[in-house]
């Protein structure tokens, strides 16, 4: 009567699908944000050319959170929020260096 159904490909085996799923909502790490907070980098990030692929044409950017916003009102609302204030505290702490991480991992060097 019924024939054996062919098994569909499992998405777990698809490496390209796994990579896009893992990196879809990736945000910048704290050390990258601290590097962006240097004066020469802040000017590059806040004064960008118009880019139609970014929200608000790339004109409304929060450097601490590495996020783009649609308009100035939403950016000002974001500045009042809890997540933005937490991110400011995280960036004020001194980030780990490679030497410190190796020392904590038990490697000498």
C-alpha cells in the first residue's frame, strides 16, 4: 500500500544553516565597543554617510550599545533605558587582556 517515505534533510546537518543561525543576532563584544569609544572612532561612527540598508539611514547610532535607531526620539528614549545604562557601566570597567586570560587559564606567557 504505502511506500517508504524519503527522509527530508535535517537542518542540523546543514553547516551553512548552523552558521547563519548562530551569527544572526551577534552583537559587538565589550572590547570592540571600548575600542570604538576612542575619539577618532566615535567621529567615524556617528557621522556616517546615508545607508539605506540601516535603520534611520545609519544616522542615529548608540556607540555604547552598537545599535542603530530609526529616529532621534527612539535614540533619546534608548538613552533613558536600563540596558543602555548597564552597557555604560560595562564599558567603564577595564577589559581583559590576552595576558590576563592566559594567566587565569593556567598558561604561562
